[in-house]
């Protein structure tokens, strides 16, 4: 903030430096920990909110419609896609996933940050449509053995699905160079701290501070 001197020697109220919101993308092969890191980031920073994707996948135990995902059928998903109502969409393990467009655009225009738990296909589409707004973070598992253990221990998928996810992991990991940051998820606490540090640093990028030029001009006049 800056202040202006008045004739009486007092200072006029400062103005805030306006900031455009950012799109914080977390991607990883299934089981590497991006969803857990996303939840920790939301718990550690109340100024970022989760983008709720629409999907044709069936709900997993404990998932709630409108909070974890918007669950829909293929017909409705295709209508949203064809009408241009999705910022990005992808097919993952025979299910459609997509990001509703309007709430995301409204949020970042208002200076709010939005968190995405999406795969590399979605990250590419968001980067193409909103290149100046995205922050891309890829999460790697510490090893293939650990990745398989995590997929098995969460007990959400049958062995055949676990095997399919493991087979797809190498192709997904091959996209890591497309990201701005990479976190090797050895330890949840360390990885969570890294994810939060990236968010805080990206908020300070000069290009996001739309009120900075006015602030600097006012500061120069006040000197």
C-alpha cells in the first residue's frame, strides 16, 4: 500500500495492490499423492479454493456430489462440452472429466486463486487457453514400488484396475517437463510445505499484480 501527503501534513488512505487470481494445477500419475497434497494445500491456505470438476465416473465411497465432483451422465457431459461450457476436458480410464468454465473465469477476475487436481491432458488445455494464469506442478512418486503400494493400500480399485493404472503411469510421468515445478513426494509434510511455498511465491509475480503500476506511480509522487 502507499500513502499521499496532504497539505495539513497528514496522509491520505492507501490503495491496495490489485492482483489477478491464478490457476494452481496439481498433476501426477494415479496414486502419487496429488489429491492428498491438494487437500493439505486447501487446509493450509484459506485463500485458495478447489475447482470442482464434472465427471461421468461413479462416486467413490465418501465422495459427495457438488463438493468432490459434479457427477453426471455421458449425454449431459457431451452437451456441456459441445456448448463450450468446459475450460478443459479429458477421458481418463473410460470416464470423462472436465472443468466448468464460468466459475473459474469469475474467480480469477476477482483476484481469487483456484486449485486443480487434473491430469496432463487437462493441464495442457488450461495452459493453451489461459497461459498467463496457470501454475503447473507435477507430483512424482519416490519409486514405482511405492506407487504400487499406495494404489493397493487405498483399496478403492480391484487388482485389474490397479494394474491398469500402473501400466499408464510411465506415459503420464513422461509429461513432467511440461510443468513449471516438480515435487517428488517422499514425505507428505515436506511435499505440502513445497506446494505451499510455490503458491506464495507465484502470488508475488509482478505480472499478476495489476495494481502495481499505480502503486509505484503514487509512491513516486509522494516522495
